[in-house]
């Protein structure tokens, strides 16, 4: 019996896919939420050994609304598991207090994204200091498969939108965290430049997903060269 959770959705999905690959498709059962599937899961587990003694995979995706019921549910189903891999996929973070009262037999697996400071450093260079040379230099020190490559466009959009909100003094600027706002308000870019850059970021997102003849690093470098 396993519980998996965390903010790294890619690794979680990969783990689920790898688990599925170990079983015949006819022996994989997936349930969405405890409130809708509790009885079905229990029925499946309790009748498991009666009709088929082959190993099965049962995946239960636990929603935030079911958070208070997960421990009791696991304790009830623990005694029913027979030739079954029972995998709970949580849509929320499993806290320490809940972890302590889970049965010792439950294996807890956490997938967390690593903090990517490089993306923030590059965004600071581009959108606050308007320092294209330093940004490109930092980009050349990362690999094609680094997290920076995949999260840059989304973070860049956040930077530019917030800087525009601050410069335009609209209502959205009041919702920016004080620390982030104190940094963004030092941006050397003009409003007209920011609007053009925002359009270029939308194009960058499209190119990152569809460009097949250039590496993603090259696409990012082109963006930095021609948008500033």
C-alpha cells in the first residue's frame, strides 16, 4: 500500500505510468475520490481473492474534500488487501500529523519540485536590470533538460504582468507580495517595451511547444536577443 503526493506533477504521473506498466490493463482499476468510490474499492478488495488470484493495481485519487477521511479509509482497506497493489494519489500535501497515525505498512512517497533559482536570476537580469548580456551568459550555463528551460516562459509572464501592473498602478498591483513588489518596481523597462515583450513571451510559449528544428535553449536565446 502506497501514498504518493507532492507538487512535481510530471514525476507523479511518471510514477503512476511506470506502476501501470507492471500490470496487465485488465488488472488495473482507477477510482476518482473517496466519496464516489469508497464502497466500490472495498468491494473490489474484499472479493479480490475469490474470483482472481492474479496481482492487481488499484489506484485511488484522493481529493482535498476527502482529506479528513483518508486515514480511516486506509485502516479499513488495509486488512482487505490481498495480491493487490493499492496506490493512493493525493491532490494535497500530506502533513506530519497525518503521517504519524497511518499504519506502519503504508509506504509514503513524496515528489517535490526543486526550487529553480536560475529562472529567477535570468528574469531579474532581463526584466528588472534590462541586462541582456548577463541573462544570455547565465542561459549558456544550463542544460537542455534543466527546469529553467521549461518554467522560464511562465515565470517571465508573471514578471512582466506584475511590472506592468505596478507601472500602471492598477488594482492588481496591490495583490503582489511586498517583497516581490519591492524588487519589481525597480524595473528599468518602459511600459511600451513591456507590452511588446509580453506579446513575445506568448510567441515564446508557442515556439517552445511546437518548434522541432531548434533546441529549446536556442529558442530561449533567440527570445532574449530579439526581444530586448
